[in-house]
DNA sequence: AATGAATGAGGTTTCATTCAT
DNA sequence: GATGAATGAAACCTCATTCAT
């Protein structure tokens, strides 16, 4: 759990400075991507000098890790808040999807950044971060499992969870396509419709 | 749409050299990403010298463009072959999905590369490439429109086309998750099942 | 000869802190050399903070000076103790050599450090420190001059003094070679043997 | 034996450029030491750009290695030339010493540089270079062994070889002291005198 | 007197691109 | 047409030093 060492002792300060850093870095990464962003730009956007930046991280990759970790953690927390694990009520799946899609709408930029840049992390860091994605999928799977009248196989549950997860992200990374004709509300409504309804069956298939 | 000038006259040679280049580059980009791959590595993997590489492109970004363009073009062509635009038969949607998923399985590496690196292209190049994505979606939309017994709204058609498109790509870029429990055949079957069937409805929703 | 100013008033404290500093620094310099040792490491090894370090010195080079000066001073003092300037007894040269070699054995690390790093001092500091080397040589020269039955020329005396001086240091800086087959005692004995005896003369030379 | 890889293919060119490099670097190292010399200065002194420098080495330490290796190799070769291994004639030791001291006089700067900076090499490189020192000592030992009328113990031979070796270097690294009153000729003559003659014995010791 | 966070000049190294052969 | 040596801007990172607390 201990990650990204710093030469600064004051933990409060570390948190504060790193928050500044993440904020600045997300903005830059969104605009030009991780690789085209220089450490000096990150320092500047964070409001301190290059020397200070390196008091709080060891390498440029640490910044990316901090950013990814922050986003994943944030999304995960919000999902946990939105989903009542004890509520097996049948509405809960719809509610969960709605909350999740809403969140994806709010965090579009972050999600797109994260989405494109995780591959630049070291294998180790990637695994650490992906663990949180797994957690979120488990959450979704749990809701799916307990919200449906008829039980689904574990495989089907996994598939549906993945579909929902990706459809949430789609709203962000295919915005150039989807935002032309949809609002997040209409998008949510239609996706939900087809999720439950399916397509009109061709023939007797 | 003349793109990527070369100082070489012989068009045949250009095509040949660029094919070598694309093949080498895809392998490298898959492994380490566009930014971490050097032009020298590309030249080496392509089987010629750095000097020769630059006889066939102007900048490193040209390589990326060539790669993306090639992949999109290839996928597009294969989809056009697979889909008979005149066949309004009701089975055609299923057939199209099957062909497309099959293709995505074969071209996993290419698709993942393309998927991660398009954002590194210039806005202009991105638009050029994305145009081909638009074409593919149109293809899917056409099939959807003409395969279903009941007509869907244009918006719904667009949404479904996007869903199918992304679910095909998912098979590649979420392989770490999906390939554990699915083969491309079972994946296709279950996705198709839920596409038409939907989930068991909770309540009377 | 007031050297290395400090912003601290309490002279006792200065001496104490600087002793800590020298001890820590010698260990570090021995291990990684002056240039690869950071001021922060010196502070840490000395048991106080970087801020405090700079209360007792002005620049990093001051630390090196303090170290070199300390070592030279220490060696010089010990040599002065060992050599009774009034004792013109013929044994005194052997005694002096013995004491000096013994000292060089005890202070190997320090001598090696000093030996390698003096050149990193400013010309001015170098001269100051080398002055003490001159003093030690004078000491040796004095003993040589007054211990031999037949008088030697000044030049010869200087040469012999230098030889002895360097042979003492050799024990430290060529330890990888000499310590394999010698102890300080056998080394002293053999060196002394050849110093007085010379080699078996080839021919009638 | 293969050491210090280069991205240049033309071996002739590598040799040429590295010779330029060594020449430039020795001058700089002599003046300011390895650590205070920047790679850009080395490039400039070598007569090419910083980019070119790095085509012929991987790291700054490689330059130091090249320099040390060159010097050791050069000295070794010259010693091998000077010493006829088959000549067991009694004069050979004197001749060898004379040649060696002469060489040390010519290569003063190089020897001093090498002497001070070997410690900055990696352990591995140090061992590689020190191997050559061992070879030179063996050479000296051989001559000593075969030039003396009375046989010496192996230990004594080793000791004498070391003494001669260091006395040669002394002429360079203690020049501030020795060059005041000696020329290389008189230095050689007196050192040789005491080597064979020893000191006038105090008492009957 | 002691601390340690902040600074930024400057060091090492990489790599896209050019051009003479 | 092909080659690969040369270039230098620019990237990442370090660390001696300062100064407010």
C-alpha cells in the first residue's frame, strides 16, 4: 500500500502538494498526453519549481501513477457510495448504472486520460491500478447477481458487468460520436432500455 | 487524399518498403507503444537503415499514420467484404456481427495498437483516420436498419452500432479480463444472446 | 589562520559538531568518494539536519577541508609525539619509521581518503594542508640527518624522507596488493631491511 | 576483452574518434578532474558534438575507462618493449628501471590522472584495469628475479617491485616536491643508488 | 540553534532528423 | 536508392544552498 516515496517528512504537506500535482497533471495529460508533457510543465502547472516536484516523487512515471491511482480510487469510492451492498432490491441495478454513468459523465476527462495512459505505467504499477478496476467490476457483478429475478451464470454476469463498465467509459472516449445526438440522460435511458429489452428479434431466432 | 510524400519515385518500391515498415512498427508499438519506440528501432525492424526509412517518410508521426491508416483500411475492407449491402435478409446482422468479431479476434494486436495510439496523431490525421471508423459504423447501421423486423429510430440504430463496434474491440483491449473465461466463439454467442434477448426483467419494468 | 567560518557562536559546540561531521564524512568519502557524497548524506551521517550542517560550514568543500586538515593534523601530532627531536640516538630513525608505519596502519582509511581527495580542494586550501605534509617531511629529515653515522647530502636526505613517507602511505593505498602477503610488522621489517641493506649488488656495480 | 560498445559500425572510425576523445579527456581531467569535467566539455575538446560523443560511448564513465585503459595499456606496452625477458644479464634491472622512470617522466600527466581517478570506475572496470598493473609488476618481478646474483624470496621480490613501481609514479604525483631539486636523471640515479646501496648502517644494527 | 521545504542552475543522456558518400 | 555518422535541441533528474519557521 505504501507507494511513491518522498523525501518530504510532513505527510500533510505531501498530500497537499500531490493533490496540486495531480490536478495540474490531469489538465496537461488531457491536453497533450503523458509523453508530450514535460516534468517542468507539470511543476509549473502544479504551482511549484522543478526541484520541489522532485521532492515529492522520484520519477516522471510516479506522476502518472499518482494520477491513475487517484482517478481509479476516486471512481471506486464513488461507486461504493452509490451502491448499497445490502440492498438486494430489484431496482438497485438500475440505480447503480445510473450513478455510474453519471459519474463517468462528470469525470470524462480523467477517465479518458487514465484510459489512454495506463499502458505507460510499469507492469507492476499497472497491476496495482487494475486491481481497483477488478474491485469495481466485482461491485457491479454483485449488484447484477442480486437484482435479477432469474439467476444468471457467473460467466454471463461477468460479461454483462464488463459491458456496462465499458459503456460507461464509452460515453467519455467516444464523445466525438455520441455527444452529438445524446445527453447523458438520454444515453443512460437508451442503454438501459436495450440492456433489459434487447433488440426486436429477427425471425424466430 | 495524397498522403505522406516520399522522395522515392518508384511507387511499387514505396508500397513494398512501407509494408515492411508497418509490419515492423506494429510489432514494436504493441510491445512498447509509439512514444517509447525509436525511429532507429523501426528502421531495424523493417529491415533497412535509418537513412532509408527517411526516404519513405518525413517524420516519425508519418509511421504512426501509416500504421493506423493501414489497420483501419484493412478492417474496413474486410467488413465490406463480409457484409452484402444488398442482402436485407434478416440473418445478415448476426452474420455481420460474427464476421466482425472474428476479424477483431484475428487483428487483436493491431486493434489494440490503433486504439491506444490514435490520440498521438495530429488532429488532421486523426480526422482522416476516424472518417474510416465512421464508414464502418455506417455499414453496421445499414445492416441493423435492414435486418430488424421492427424499425428502430436513427438514434437507437447509432447507439446499437456503437455498442457492437466497441464490444468487438473490447475482445482485444480487455483480453486480460475476457480471455480467461471465453473463447471468441462463446464470447460472440453470449454477446449476441444478450443483444437480442436483453436481461431478465426485474419487476415488471 | 582562522579558517572555515561558522554562524554559531559557541566554540565548544562548533568543535563538537565538526567532529561529528568529520567522522561521518570520512566514512562516506572512503566508501564513495567526495564527489559522489551529497551534503544531505553528510548531514545524516553526522546526526543532524542539512540546515544545521550549513550552520557550521559555508560550502561542501569546507567539509573536505575540515576532513583533510583533521587527518593531516592528527598524523602530524602523532608523529611529533613519536619523535623526540632531541634524541639524536642512532636508533631513533628505526623507531620513527616503526611508529609512522604503525600509524599509517591504524589510519589507513583516513589516509586513503585524504590521498585521493586533496586534489579536489581549492589551490589555497591545498597549500594550507600540504604545508603540514612539509612539516612531517621535515621531521623525518631531521631524524634521518641525526641518526646516521655518515652524513648524507640534503638532497639525499630529502629523497629518503620522501621514500619513507610514501612507503608508509603505500601500505594503505596499495592494500589490495600488499596485505595479501604481509602484516604491518613484516612489511615494516622488510622495508627497513632494504632501506639499510639495499639489494645484493649485481656485478661489481 | 570486448569493452565499451558503440553504435558506430566502422571500427577504424571508432578507434580514431576514441583516440581524439582520450586526448581531449586527459587534458581536461588533468586540469579539473573527472567529476568536474562535463561531457559537453569532453565532446568539445574532442572536436565533435555531444551527440557524436554518445555514439562512441554509453556513459560518462566509459570515457574514464577508455582513458585509464589507454594509459595502462600504453605504459605496459612500453615496459614490455623496454624489457627483454630473455636477457638475464645482470644489467637488465638497471636498464628496466631507467626505462620505466623515463616513461613515467614522459607520461606524468597521464599517470597522475589515472592515479587519482581509477577509484571512480566501477568495481568491474577497476579490476580490469588493475589486471594490467599486475602484469607490469610481474614484469618487474621477473627482471628482479633474474638480475640479482643472490636469490631473493618471492615476498622480497614482490616488495621491491612495488617499491620501484611506486617510486616511478612518485616522480609524477609528488612533483611539487621532487622537481624542485631533481631532474629525472638525477632522481633515477639517486634512487638506484639507494636501492642497491642502502643507507649507511647506524651502529651495527 | 535547529530544522527541512523550496529552489533552479546545470549535468547527463536520448533521439528525430539531415546529408555527404 | 541506400547508408549510417553527425548533429543539437530538449528531456529528465540531482543536489548544493537558502531561508522562513
